[in-house]
C-alpha cells in the first residue's frame, strides 16, 4: 500500500509496530463503507451503480499497471469520501506479480473468488475482472449473485458458471447483465479487460455509453450520493505515543 499513489486508493501514510500490534496511519474517508450505504438503500439504480463501478475501474487500472492483483474487491472495501467519491482499501490479499506470471494462493471473499482460484489453476489480474462482475451484481441486486449457506456450497455455485444464474431483470437491465457475463467468463483470457485493450475495453461497453470519464477523473462529476458525515466538532482525536513517534487515531461519528 505504501507503493501506491492514486486518488482511487486510500493512502497509507506510515506504519508503526510494537510487541503486539502493527498500526497503520491511513487517509480518512468520512463517508464510511459503500456496503453501509448499499445496506441502507437495499440496492442501487443503474446510474448510481455505474458511478461506483467506474471509480473501482480507475483504481483497478492503476493497480494492474503496477502489476498488482487486488483480490478482495467488495463493497466493504470501498470507502466513500465526504464528496461521495470512492477509494479502495484493505490490501491484505493484494500481490505484485511479474508480467505474465500467475499466483496460486487461495484467498478472497468466498462470494467473489473466481473459478480458477477455486480450482487452483493459477490466477492473475483477470481474477479482479471476475470480481468486478460480481460487484456490479451486488450493487444492483443488493446481494452477491453466488451465495449459499457455507463457502463450499458457494464455490459449487460459482463453478456452475454465470450462465446458470437467473438474474432478475427488474433490477439489472439487459446491458448491465451483458457486461456481467463478459466479465465473468469461466476462461480468464476471455474476460472483458483481459485482452490487448485492457480496461478500455470495459469502458467502451454499452453500459458506460455517455459516461463522463473525464468529469470523473477531474472530480467535477457530481457523485450520485453525498454521504452525511459528522461535523468537525463531533470528531474525537486520540493521540497514542509509540517510541517517540505519534499515531493519530481519528474516531468519527455519522449523523
């Protein structure tokens, strides 16, 4: 995380260690987890989901250019700023891969892991594109498309493939469904984003038609949801001294 420098990724300023714990001084995102907003609203409409998917896509493109596979995309790991923009956090499963190489570590959130991870075939950045398709579904359905009572049953559903899913079209339109199916191909090399066009192939999909990418990057595009955050006077700051250095822990409360 210290290697990253992107406005789409939560900044890690410094780390500290004592005999028991590792402390991380992180950029604060007062809007909280996207998952909380999704839970409160039930699901997002096309416009709202498109904005949050676009933010994630910018973050993934940055990571992949640095040869990093993220491996833990989900609404819980997407934090909102006070302006409603999104940043990726939690890089516990992230890994840097040499160009053209794969990794075999089994990791990730069960509902989001790709078939090649389950089957231990080796995986690369294409696993993040699978997760992006699942992420789109969860934002628009209010739940992950592959979900069961325990992880093993969830993995069985995933291995049946996205074509076996019955995606409710009352919440996810045909264009969004088509994008999900292109991202969630069983063969990693066939997933949208895995070709020579990279992330731009995803941006060119019909679901993003008319989306203001430049407005997003310059932050002039208005976020669909403006988080309600606490006032500065409601923030308690606790200072912890550790080996003559200072860790500032900000505890924030939402209205």
